[in-house]
């Protein structure tokens, strides 16, 4: 009877933790809630066998405590929401209307988009260039377990490739943002190709992978840009639908809001350029995202 009672208590605890949602202080009892998935999609935790309930509840309890501790350590009012498991079938991504170039579909050029088509309440954090190399940012993102994708330019990362190796080793994907961050439509096709393929070579040599994603500097591109990107092995060109700074947000859409599947842009910047640090920017980003019931998912899991 005692063992059965303990097992029932563990089951209740496991269910309570699964139903909990993020928040420090008075709201901390909700710390491990997922962002609501679309159409009743399953959460990331599967129900365990009855004999494993005690161990399962203990794992959830430790995860809960670690997330609350990390959120408090980094000055967050609420614990970031857990994203749903990656989709079993990735959504079909197409070029956003108005972002096409001549012959886009006919020549199979990479899609250009600002939002991933999904009904899940997730957004994707992307960070450009690589100028600021803040160790505290790496620790913060690792301890909070926030996924993000970096789009790197060699002219600002080459003084410290090791920083970005540590970033890669902590789970970030390193993508292509050209060698020298030039306005690509001002260049010839051959020069654009050197900028893009050259960065492909740098990422492969220094970090061991050849990117599939490319973001043109300033979001500026033309037909030659996409032709060159395709020739260099690029499969998709994610732009952004919102941008976050240390002190504000900016939006592409008229409603000045975030939406399911939005790609969010920021930059590797610090006190030399901002009135704050990368960690300050992340706090602003997570506050709005979490307050609106969104989780941060990994972009590459949806492409």
C-alpha cells in the first residue's frame, strides 16, 4: 500500500510538472510549460511506464529547478517556455510574396522568406555578423537552453574563430553572411559569388560544416545574388520579420507584433554600439516572447 501510494504521488507530481508553466517569483509554479502546439500536437515529454514514474518525476523536478535557477541568475522575470519537439514533417517554405526575383521559380532559386509557415507559437532567433564576442552571452544562452542561429561574416569573426567554435559546440548553427558584408546588388555576379562561396569555404574550413542557409547583408539581394547562392550550395535565404535591439523592437508588419514562425534578427553588438550588452538584448527578447506565450525554437529544425 505504501509503495502504491508513493507511485501514485509521483504520478501526480509528474502530471503537475508537465502542466506547469514558466515564471520566477509568484509565477514560478508554471516554469516548465510548453508553448501551445497547433491542433493538439503532443508535447515533448512522453508518458513513462508506471514503474518509472518516480524516476521520471525526479527528472522533471530537477529540470524545473535548473530552469528557475538559470532564469533568476540571468535576471528574467519568467522562465522561457519550452518549444514543442521538432516537427516530424518540416513545413514547405516558399518565397514571400513581393520578395521574388525574375525567374525565381523557373530557375529553382533558393526561397527568400521572413516567416516559417507554422501554427505553433514559436519564433526563431538569428544573430548577424559576429563583431561582438561576449563570453557571458554564450553562458547565458547555454544555461537558459535558448536555441539560435548565427550568420557570420569573415571580416569580423577571423580575429577569434575559437569563440565561434565554442558557440558551435554549444549547439548554435553557423551560417553564411558573406566574407566582407558588402551590398551585394552593387557587385557583379562573379564578385557576389566570391563573397558567398568564399564564406562557404571559411565556415567549412574553420568549423567543419558547409552552410545551407545564407542571409545577404542588409537584406539586399538581386537575381545574381540568388543565382550565386544556389551555385555555392545555399538552399534557403531566411530574412526576418522583426528585429530586437538592447532598447527596443522593430517590426516589418503593420501590426507591430510577433507571429507564429517569425524569424527575429539581432546582431552581435555590445556597449561600443548599444547602451547595453548582448545579455541585455536577450532579456528584452525573452521578456516579450515569453509574455506573449511564445517559445524559441531552432530554425534549422523547421527547414
